[in-house]
């Protein structure tokens, strides 16, 4: 299942452990502004009981705009029930 409106996306600063959250827009998009480029991050999403994989954003990636597409899907534990 692809992202949808109202999903919670969390960006974690791996150096400080700080977390920033964003609720997806109507079209399922999200963005984080004013992110430091000299820090590694992890980004993940959840919607209800559905969770995405954790994606890494590296300070060594020379891309100006990081684009990560997250899919939320039932966890393996949810699939067993």
C-alpha cells in the first residue's frame, strides 16, 4: 500500500537521536525543511498499524534534494493474524 493522507513520517537525526515528524498531505507527500547536510538520518512512516521500512539518508550523499518513497505495509506479525 502506498502512502496516503495522514500518515506519520518520522525523520531521526542519528547523531543526536532527535526526531522530527510530519503528517503527509492529501497526495501522500511529505517534506522536511532545514535539515543539516552533515548528519545521517533515518526516515520511516506509519499509518495505523501499517509501517514502512526504515530508509537511511547519508551525509555523504551529494544529492541536494533527498527523495525517498516509503511504502506502508502490514508487518510480518500482522500477516500471521
